[in-house]
């Protein structure tokens, strides 16, 4: 059941993100020309590097984010690839998964401390979704291109990181008996699956916001 739930859910998420991109395009125009596609890929590669204008704390936070992103990708591949192949997490897959897990947990904790102020909700966020009395018209998608979607994803990921971490640790030690070890193992898989859903959507939103911000800067230059 879990295997098919993971396969179907990942397919639905990627299809939904593709549909969202088609409905709310961002970046260079024309969208599907060879030059536009090349520029988008180059731009995504550049986004991985810290901007020169960033302060030292900003560069440190960007480095922690990239290390956490690398750890997340490794955990995602090692955690779900064996499942997709019809086997269980064991052997070298398990060793790599267990090696990167504490790195990811540490990066998540540091990002929570360093990014809590930036991702706090305010009155403008209520106006963005139309709950305020002075909501203004916004081009594109309100939930992904302004910032409220990234903030919601940030806090959801922090909340979910707790059960993901606790169920992983409790499944490794027979503190409550082998029955509960198995239960915590299954809970860890489901929590990890939901975490992966939100993390993928969050990365999509951050990429969109970065592309939109960069294209606006270049349009002002010309």
C-alpha cells in the first residue's frame, strides 16, 4: 500500500507543479524556445551559489540551506528508490540514509533558528490572500509568487521534522518493545512521505520566487 501511495502521490505532485507552471508562467519569454530553456537551466544553476551582495550571515545561511538540500535529495533517493524497486531500505542504501540523516536534522535546526524571523507571518500576508481589507491585485499566483506559500511551507516543514526525527530515533531502539519499533518505522515512512511532498512544493516556490526576482531586476536594468 505504501509503495503505491508514494508512486501515485509523487506523480500527482509533479503533474500538479507542471500544470501550475503552465497556468502561471514565470521567467523568460518565449517560454519554450531553445534560448529560453537554456537560460532557465543556467539560472537555476546560478541560484545555487550565494550572491556577492549577501552578508556573511546570509552566506552562511545559504551554505547551510544547500547542505540541507543535498542531504534531503540523498535521503529522498535512498529512502524511496528501494521502495520503488520493490525492496526495502537495507544494505548500502540504509548506510547512506543513516549517514545523511543527522546532517539534515542539524541543517534543519540551524535554518529554523536563522530563518524564523524572515518567514514569520504578518498583516501583509493576510492581505495577500485576500483576507485583509486592502488586498491589491497581484500578477501571477498569490500563493506561490509573493511569499506566503514559502512561509507556510517553511513552518510546516519545521513542524513535520519533529515526528520524522522522533519516529526515526524510536524505531532504532527497543524502548517500547519490537511491536512499537515496527509501528514507529511505519510512522516514519509516512511522515517522511508527507515531508517530501511539502519539501518539493517548497523548493518549487523558492525557485519561482528567485526567477521572478531576478527577471524583475534585469527588466529594470534595461
